[in-house]
């Protein structure tokens, strides 16, 4: 058939995980934890299945989970979304991103994305008949360039997509970014899609500037998150979208015919978990910060140069002291020849900065895994 997605092949995450497996490499590529999910969560899932909670959940998500999400949002960001009209449980953040884009983007619309950006954004825009307009983040700091974003806005711009903490760089929006964003959107008809899947993985006492904190922003935003990141269970694929009632109505029109509902037993498990262990959210930053600090300290014994990591669970490294290969070739070489899988940055761009020599390493791993990788990286 004539392809609707000519630019799409197999994702770099799949490609590198497969290569890692074939060559017995330590896999710091695809972003997923290699440690256990909280025991309470596993027990709650098991109990939900034994108790027969195995049939279709309500289309929008079970009430107990939507209420837990609303309450947790209020605790974290001082704003309580309405559990019935503003919170929708989805099959991962990916489904939420697709549903939001398909709900509001029409053929011919433009959607501004900030490069480097997560790889599922553009295919969603393409399938909706829209066009992604790529605006680069600052190549040194990965901060948004507000003048460039403003220059990219046109009468056709339907949506702006943002992601903080950012995959792949870990960069975070500041209060100033929020002010610039608010100013930019004022008087326009643009929707905002805020990908906040790493919302609870923030370091050094920084505050996550959720769009949900700001009335002028949340009134036009789809805010997307993922339990996969927060509870170390990326394979469960449960996430959610918070949006004002009118946007949620449109969002749910897509969701109800795409999946109808999300895996029911996990919804019961998350509802219980959020209520029973609210401290999990507050402790997650410290948990990952310890990993980040250990990993960075060890990286200093290698010829890779680590960039700052304000949030998320990825460490960017500059490898230009080791190799002059382009990033895709370098990551293949590192995996095949040196036994450590990493993710190149260029697949996150429409057009990556010439000569950029960066690779992404995931530190959501046990100490043994990280140490095994370091031992190999020391030999570069
Ligand atoms: N957005 C970003 C920035 C991500 O890193 C990921 C997962 N790696 C997703 C969305 C998708 O999340 P999920 O697995 O819950 O679909
Ligand atoms: N989001 C994960 C990452 O950035 C990958 C998810 C996937 O493999 N689709 O590594």
C-alpha cells in the first residue's frame, strides 16, 4: 500500500535493544528500569485479578483512580482537576499523545515541536493530516528559544508540544519559560500538549513547573503523564491525560474508539497505591538522584563527558574525545564492539546540529548494571 508514514521505520529504541541483546551488551539504551516495581503494587494487581476485576473498565477510567489522580495532582500542584470531566486514564502516555493530537489537529494544521523531541510526536501529527514545524532547542542547554518559537507561529498553528523534564536531555522548564509560554499563547487559538511523564523525577531541590499549576496554561492544555515512569513499570502501559472538560470531551471521542478502556486490574492497583503511599512521589527524585550522582561520578573516570541532568532518567554524554563517528554509527559501535548500548540523538531531530557528538545513557538501572557498564566504558 502507499505508505502514510514514509519517514517512519523501526524505532531507535527497538533497534538498539535488539542489537544489545544480540551482542550481549549492557543495555543503557531504551529507557526502562531493570529493578522491581513496588511490592505493594504487584500485590494490589494480583488481588485485583483474583477479585475478578477483569472486565472492561469504564471508558474514562475507574472512578477510584481518576479521583486518586485528581487528589494527587492537587497535592503536587495546588490544583484539583475534576475527576469526572477532566481526567482520562489511557494506555500509556503514548495513547494519550495520539488521542490529544487526533482530537484537535485537522488536515493542514501546523503543530510546533521542539527538537530534539520524543519520536512518537511527529507520526501522530502526520496521521492527523497535520504538519510538524520543528523548532530547535538551544543546542548547548536544551532550553526553549522563545523568539524562534514565536517566529514559527502562523495562522495555521493549532498546537504546541512541550516536554519537561525532557527526553532525551533532562532539561526542565523554568519559571521564566512558563512566563514566556504564557505570553506566547495569549490571544492565540493554540492548544498546548504538555508531556510530563518524568514529572516526579526531578533533582537538586528543583520544582517541576507543571502546566497544571497555571490557570492560563491549563485552560488550553492536555497534560499527559505515565505510571510507567513513576512506578517502574513501563510494560504496563498505563497513563493519563488531564484537560479541561471541552478538550477532554474531544479527547475521549478518540480514546473510546481507539482502545475504549485501559487494562482494568492495573487501574485498581494504581488507585490503591497512590492513596496508600503518597510519599512515593516525593521520594522518587531522591531515589533517582542517588543513581544519577553515582553514575556521573563514575563517568568522570571515562573519556565520556557527562552533560548536566536536572531531571528524568537519562544522562547525555559527549563522546567527541573518544570518536569522530556520527552518533548513530558511534552507538552501534559502542554496542557491538564495546558492549554498552546507548541511544543516538539524531533520531530525535528533523535535522540534528552538524557535528553534534552526543549519546543518551539510561541510568534507571541497578548499581550492578551501571557499574558493569562503567567498567566497559573505562576501556574506551
Ligand atoms: N513521552 C516521553 C517523553 C517518553 O519518554 C515516553 C516513554 N519513554 C512516553 C512519552 C511514552 O510513555 P508510555 O510508555 O507511558 O506510553
Ligand atoms: N520512552 C522510551 C525511551 O525514550 C522508549 C519507549 C519505547 O521503546 N517506545 O527510551
